[in-house]
């Protein structure tokens, strides 16, 4: 078994913190989204589709999730009248998800709540700390995508 270097050990500690943070962010997202009838997962799908009609596969790639997971969430959102499935002129098998007025309204409600929450949380850190953290996470993501 290979021993961890100092950097490898520190990276491993960072991973534990990222996993912990992910859980906390999902819980906070569920709290922010609940009044609008959403969960973090449903909010994320609506957020991607808000940028334009998208296939389930496109949403899955954007979110780093499996197509099956996004399909289940999309089916639930469609059942609740927040998205519709429309024919895709480029691919008959891959229908396009589009927001309904109800989905747009729910998304905007969560975005308003998230803005207030983000402003409150971020006020405890300096802009340079936030930029450094974002840059490091982006760099790590790029390395993992290679």
C-alpha cells in the first residue's frame, strides 16, 4: 500500500471537508426550497432548464448526475406541473424539458431566498477568501475531469 505524501494527506482532509460541506449544502438547499414545494434536486433541475430547453442527458451532464436520477426528478417535476416534456426537433428519443409558469414561479421564489441566505453567509468571509476557495475547487474539478 502506498503511503500518503503530505500533499496527499492534506488533499484527503480536504475531501472529507468537501463531503461534509456537500451534505450541509444539500440540507440548507432543501430548507430554502421547501416553501416553494421543491427539494435541492428539483431546484437544481429547474435551474438548469431555466437557461433553455434541455434534454435529461444535458441536465445530467451539467449537474454531474446520472441520467436516470435526473429522469426521476424530471418525471416528478412534470407530475407537479413545474416542467413539460416537448418534442425535440434534433432527436425524437430525447425530449426537451421546459419550465412551466408554475416551475418558473417556484424557481424565482427559491432564488430570492437563496440570495438573502448567500449574502448572510458570505458576509462572514472576505471576498479574497471566497475567490481563493472558488479557484481551488475549480482547479481540483478540472484536474479530476482530465
